[in-house]
C-alpha cells in the first residue's frame, strides 16, 4: 500500500535552499527555468518535526560524524572516564567496528552516519566492555602517529573486517529497527552493506509551477554608534531570492516501512501519521530569519493506492501563467490527476482526499473533499487500515 502526498505551496520573497554561490536553486523543466527546493532539504525539515507528532526521541535518528566526541563526553560525564583517553578508545572502537575516521580530524568519522539517538549510549557500552583492548589499540595508534608512520595506506589497513562478535556489537549500535527516520529515508553504509536500509519514502525535488527568474536584494547597514558628523553605510551587499508557487510530491510505501520496522504495527501507524503531518508542515530553514517565508500549503491532494505511483509534475510541464498562480496551479493539478485516472483506471485507488484554501476542487467528487486538515489526515489514515 502506498500513500502519495501532493502539495501546492506558495512562498513569498525567500531563499529556502541555496546553491554553492548563494542563489536559490533552480532547474529547467518544460524548457523553462523553475525554482527548486531539493528533496534532501525537505526531508530534513520533515525529520525535525517527527517528535512534535508523537514519536519519542528514542524512535528518531541523527546524521552525524561526531560519534567519537559524543561517546567520549558520555564516558566522562556519566561513567567517570578520562575524556582524552575516551576519545582514543571511542576512535579505536569505531575502527574495530569497521568504520574509518576522517584523516584530518580523527574525532570525526569518515562520513555521516545515520543512526538512532541511542547509538552513543550503545557505543559507550561497547567501549566500557572492551576498554583495555581498545585503550591499548588507541595507545599504539598514538605512538605510531608520533613517529609519523601513519599514512593514508596505514589508515585504510586499520579498517579491518570485524569478526562475528564485533559485527554483533556493530549490529546493536546501528540497529534501525525502531528508528523511524532511517526506516523512512533509508541508509547506505559503504563499509558494510549488511547495515543498509531500503527507504520506504520517496521525496521529489519541489519545483515551481511557473517560470522563475532569481532576483537580488541590495542592502546597506549603518553603524548605530557612528559619529553624528559622519554619514554613509558601514556595510553593503546583496542577497539572492525568488518568489514561487511550488509543487511538492512525496510517497510512503507502507509495506516497506513495516519491513524496516520489523512488523511493529503500533510504531508503523505512529510513523505513518508523523510522516504525513510532518511533510505537510515541512519548510526549509534557509534565510528564514531575514525572510520569514512561513506559508503553509494551500492545496493538498492525498492518494492511498494498492500499487503504482503518480508524480503529477507533468501538470506543470507547460508553465502556469496569469495573476493567480495558486488557483491556476490547483486547476492544472486536479485536472491532470483526473485525466490520468480516467485513462489508467481507478482499480488501484483506495482513497482520494483533497482540499484547497484558495481554489475550487474542480472535477473531484464531493466525498473526496476534506473541509479541514484534521479531517484530511483522519480520512487518509483510516484508508490505510486493512
């Protein structure tokens, strides 16, 4: 079973997701430049809301390279270990578990790890249990570093293949069977594919329904303590922005979510609600302090189906034009959806629930229209129950 979420969301002056030179991201679609918000940005914005919608901290995860430092702090503050020695032990522990360290800062892992919030505590337990061996390994590595014998090749060799017992310890630390973030968005660990998790949710890059031209704001700032006899700005610069109505799409494969969460039906149900609520509210944080572009979606279409999936971006292959972009975009969205289901049939559709604040829900049955967000969410979740 699959839930599909289609949203139309208009943002005023904003730079929610910028590129390497600070401009709002764009993409060419239908031969025209569109505003774009990356799927990664939207996923992170949603992840940060999961605990607001009923998930416990222990049921959510973090993406981090700082397991060594956080584990060393726990070993110091909660278990009375020396911090500097704990850093070496935690580093040796991660190497023993098969993970590399950053060559420039050995307190960081080689890449971001997507783990549960309990990973630090579990890694600290592993360090405590095998302290003497790990401490001896840390001392040997430190001695080799002092003699300048550690080079890139040596570091690669230090990532040895863990034995069965060590793999079991790594499995406990990286266990994602109750980590909703990982169950939803998946995990890829190059050093050990056994810890990979197939994502149950797919998220598209949001694109504007119309053509967009990035603009810039020229700003000046005056020193508040500037002498009275002086004038002029003490700082000048530019900030890039655009304004756009975006089409957003995400889906959730409930069978894969159930597999990832080991069939825990209660957690699957709570994760599904959190996913739906969080993605409705997800707004990236880029430049929000200077733009406050905190506008909610105005048109929502949710489809529950047994199989298949329809991204409706082609409704906007021809850019929308006119003075009321939200109303026109809503008409194009619902029109495209209705044409698709007339052509391909509705046998796989369990439920269609829609709502629009600004436009008429043209072409939809009155029973498919929800008068409020609460009603929309309730109907969708009811349709997922077998």
